[in-house]
C-alpha cells in the first residue's frame, strides 16, 4: 500500500503526497468512530481507488512524533521563531514559551530576527546575544536586501518547519518569498481540493525543492504552555543546564533559593537576563495554573 504525507485537509478531503505525486483521499468512518482525525503532517497509508483521477482512501495513520491543536499539524520537526526588533516590539516571553514548547516536544528551534533593514547592527547584536548562549541558530533577515534568505533555505532542507511568532513580524512575507524562489513544482493538483473552501487560514504543508516543507501560521498574542510543570521548566532552558547541578538545593527553582548557580550566572552575564526574566514569568504562570488545578 502506498505511503504518503498529508499536505492539507479541506472539508473531509485530504491532499496526500505519495512517491508518485499527489492524491486526494477520503477517510474511513473507522477513524471518526475512534475520534481520530488526520492532520496535515500525518504520514498515512492509502489505497488508490482511481489512478486516473488520483483518488483514494486513507487506511492507516502512522503514530505521530508530536502534534499541535493550534495550529493543527502533526510531526513538526523544526520551528522557526520569527521576531523583529522594532515593529512590532518583541514579546520576549512569547518567544521563550515557544522555545520551551519546542524543546519539550523535541523540535529543533531556529530564531529569525526579521526586518533587519529597520535595525542598526548594534541592536541586532544585542538581540542575537539573547539566544546564542542557548545554542540557538539565529538568522538575521530582511526582504529589502534579502539578507538571510538563502541561509534560511539551507536550514529548511529535510525539515517540516512551522513558522510561528507574533502578528506582523513577517512570517507570511518570508514564506511568500521562499515559495516564489523554492516551491517545488507539484504535478496534478487535483481539482476537487482546489474547488473546496480555500482560505489562507488553512494549515498546509508547502513542499520546497530541498525536500523541506514549510507551514505558515496566523500570529498569536498569547500562548499557553501545556504539558509543562513549573518544576521541570529549568530543564527546558539549554543554557541553564551546566549550572543547574551546582545549585545548593536539589530541585532548586532558581527563584528565591540561596546559592543558586543559575542566578549567579545571570549576575555574571553568562545567562542572558532577558531569558531569565522570561523564565521567572513563565515559572510563576505555570505554578499558578498548577495550584489552581490542585487546590
Ligand atoms: N521593513 C520590512 N518590512 C517587512 C519585512 N518583512 C515583512 N515586512 C512587513 O511587515 C508587515 C507584516 O508582515 P506579514 O508577513 O503579514 O506578517 P505575519 O507575521 O505574517 O503577520 P500575521 O499573519 O498577522 O501573523 C507587512 O507590512 C510586511 O510588508 C522586512 O524584512 N522589512
Ligand atoms: Mg501571516
Ligand atoms: Zn538554582
């Protein structure tokens, strides 16, 4: 049975990319009964009912490595966090939350500092310095001089990358340029799905020439972290790692304890204070949620 990747789903039809091109597949009632609905990013096994019309049935959904409800997408392998220095003003805590979610789900994060045409080089260096100690790959980009675009294209190779970040940072702009330059020529895009309701709000995987896929998402202004306990938050900050074991207390929260190696590293400038402040905010928020749940 052929195996394929769901690129998008519209009104009960799924566009599936198999080895020999695109098919439009429906799902068996059995999935609905089990409460499973296929997501873009799902790897599926499908049977072909009409080769000429390129139609089939989805018979099996492979186990997901991860999945998200908002936006609905499965098997994300990389997240590109887009931010800017000025317009809009960066929401560092939002970026940190997305980074935490990425590390929690074993997704490779990269950071894009976009609109560098509006930023002087010192400001840019200041922003890069926030994320470099965490070992993150940072790409300065702008559409005016095309800075960073080919570096990004290179980083997309072989990954299924979701673009996320505040509204107005330039996610769609970046993806439109990427698609203009590097969208894969797809064969037979079936009619049926083209005629279906189509809005840009629909989550879809766009195949690139480099065996990478990109997904645009609408910007969000807030993000709630699920599946993270405040106790474990520090372990999702890569730059805390080498200090954590040196704190005086086992299970130190790095908030109020004395002889905290993480806090000392912040004071010494080895951990960036913006990352640490974000950590405190997120920690308090998670703790509050925890107490609400168990009180
Ligand atoms: N100066 C400058 N403006 C840019 C750049 N990239 C994008 N913009 C502008 O930023 C604005 C917002 O861009 P979008 O691509 O719509 O932003 P978005 O992140 O997709 O926003 P949402 O869809 O609301 O989440 C547009 O006016 C773009 O033209 C850039 O490199 N430099
Ligand atoms: Mg957009
Ligand atoms: Zn500590």
